């Protein structure tokens, strides 16, 4: 298997961080989010207060 360069690892880490922060913000605002799960789009409903 081909090794991933340090630059690529840093980019992936940054993308994961931004995605996590965005999903957390949407949850705090009470907004839904659409994510991919097992090859299909899934709607994540906001938690009720």
C-alpha cells in the first residue's frame, strides 16, 4: 500500500476537524445535517431541547 505524505495527512486532519466543528455548530443551532453512511445519504435531525 502506498504511504500517505505528511502534507496529505495534514490536509485530511484539517478536513476532519472542520467537518466535526461544522456538525457540532449545526447541532447547537438546531439545524439538520446530511452525511454519507454506508454509501447512502442520511439526514441527521437536530436533538430536541
